[in-house]
């Protein structure tokens, strides 16, 4: 199940920014949807509301009958097991192999080793990287790194997969291949898929339902018309079940990686990812006590 519903959702940040204003939308189980809009339109906030990183200041975000914004902190980690997110910067652990990067996400779930190995091999086959299982990120192309990130995100069989600018760093040919891979996952894994993108031409070449945002409002919700023989363009971007308290897992603030050396950036990336897993473990252990 992967049904999503926004009911009169608004989000205002402490600095006064209105990121979303009275947004209403519904994404049915198994749909493949593009979320499009310029920088500052509210796309990133929409993702953060869906994965529980932020809570709405008005309205309700409903995912599979769960009011995400009203989940207690101790329940957020369980909810996030059903959501997969592919980040634009991949966030792969630099000193782990492709196999280990994927398996690490499953180890957090305390699965038996044989099940972890089996599922890791399955998703490597799905993304056509079985022959790169022992390669580290620096030994992979950008497109291959993206495939590892996707494999890691779907390893836990999430009901919903959110891909944040999955083609932003890829050339036109690789962009087409990436969308075909996401279509394959949508079809074979029965995963509801949201692709957040600036790439209007890509959406025309691979038509899907497209939700367009501007200044925190939905301005269009329909289908692109397919463009024949038009070259792809590489663009970049920068009552439901509920719980009373509103809280999310706290993650340390990220440093600006563009201003770091390569080794410092890798250390920061590892720290970011590890802190998220540690936060989940702490919540889980706290519940058991």
C-alpha cells in the first residue's frame, strides 16, 4: 500500500517563509508521479513532510491512513521503514562496497544475515549492477552510483519511493535509462513513485501524471504530452491513525560540502548517514526499555 493524501496542508517556517499553502492532492497506490516546479516552489518541503522530517503547520499529511505529522517520535522510525528516499547527492558510504552500502540499510532492521544477503543480491540484479557488487563508490560512474542509491532505497521494500532529482547529474542518454529503471521498479516492485524534478523535457519524453508547484501552491495536475524525437535535456536543481505529539528524529546540521576538501566532505557524509541510523536505533532501544 502506498496511498498519499495532503489535506489543506500548509507549512510556514520560523523565518516566516510560507513553503506550502493550503495544498490538496492525492496519489493512489502504485502511481508514478512527477513533482515539478522552480526552486523555492515547495518541492523539498513536500518531501520533508512525507518522510516525517517536518510537520505541517496546518492540515494533514496522510500516508496509508497514518497522519504523519502527528506521529510520536518513538513511532517515526517505524513509519520511515515504509518510505524510501533517493537523494540527489547519493549519500553513499565511500569506504563500503556497493553490496555493503545496500546491506547496511537492511542491517539497521536487524534482519538475519542470510535474508540481508539474499535481498541485497535481488536489488543489485534489479538495478543491473550484480557485476559491481564489490566496487566502491569512487570506482563507479555517476549513473552507477545513482543505481546503488536506488537499490539501497528499495531494499527494505518501501511502499513509497521518493526520488529527488534522480537525473540532475546525468547526461541525456543516462537520464532516459534512469527513468526506465524507475518505471521498472514501479512495475515490478509495485512501488508508488514520486520523482521530484526540474527536467521538463524528461517528463515530456516519459509522460506521467505531473503535479506542478509554484510559490507553495499546486498550479497544475495532469499529464505531459509526449514529445517525439526531442533530445533530453540535462537540468539541475539545486479518521486516520494518529498519535498526539508532533516530533521528528533530529539530525545534526550539515556543513556546506562545496567548501570542504574531498576527504572532509566524505567524513561529513559518513557522519550524516551514521547519525540517522544511530537515531533510529536509539528510538528502537528506548521503546524496548
